[in-house]
C-alpha cells in the first residue's frame, strides 16, 4: 500500500519489515547447522590464534637460545680448524710430518 501523498511530494510504497524475511536464505541462515558451523569456525580461529602466538614465542626462545649457545660454539670450532690447518701448513714448510 502506498502512503498518502504530501503536498508536492511523491507517494512511496511501504517498507518491508527486514526482520520478517521468510526467504530460503533466511531460513538457511537461521538453521541450527549454520549456527553450529559459525561456532565451530569461531572456536577454530581462537585456537589458531593461540597456537600462532605460542609458536611465535617458541620460535623466539629457540632463536635466542641458538644465538647464545650454538653460535659461539661454531665460531670456536672454526678457530680450532683454522689453527689446525695453519699448523699443518707450517709442518709442511718445515718438512716434518
């Protein structure tokens, strides 16, 4: 039904009530399966965010531990290897083995 026209105005049709939509999509959106799917996806996102945060923390701990403990060991082993090679070169120059 149209609303009565105002002076110099245009009559507009009545607005539909957007909350009372009995279409197929509205029925599907209100189904319990869709509600459970939304809840599961929300729970999955929450767990994923927590997992990514804890994975990031673990990676940071591993990285800093590696830098503090392993890198100095690698440097020391490299120095030892260079010293051994230098001694071998000196021994070859002097003619002793």
